[in-house]
C-alpha cells in the first residue's frame, strides 16, 4: 500500500472528518507531502476540504466523499403499457380531474 492509499484510508476511517494538521501527524508524513496528497485526492473527487482552525492556526477539515450506489432506475411505476404518465416531470399544480394532459392520456389508454 502506498502512502496516498494509506492517507485516503485514514481519512475514510473518520466519517466526520480529520483536521489536516492532525492528518499528517497521524499519517507520519511531513506537512508539505500531506498537502500534495490532499490536493490530489480532492482533485480526484475522493475528499472535500473546508477551511477550519485548530488552536488559532489555519488548517482544513478533510472529509471523505461518500458515493451513493448507482442503482438501475425502474420506471415501471410511471408507465402504463408503453406510455409515460403525463404527470411525470410535470410542474403544474393542477386538479387531476381537470387536467387536460391527464385526460388525453387516459383516453389513449382506453382506446389502445
């Protein structure tokens, strides 16, 4: 395991974040090397940095980026036969009984 992976694992072990000045001490590397690694991890989208202070000294709070699983989208609830509900993505605030788009959609379904 290289030093970059070690630092990333250390950051990921602290879900609420770790201060950068604590990170280089815990990771047992010098502060400038830690800064370069942190900038690369941030550029790669693996962490976030926000300015903070520790005992009056400017530092950064480093947090891991938690990626959500990419689940396949299931549109079955929005479909009847092969027709999407006109309410899908509609931003109008209407009364369904009076909605022309919904009425036309229901009519098409009945006549297929």
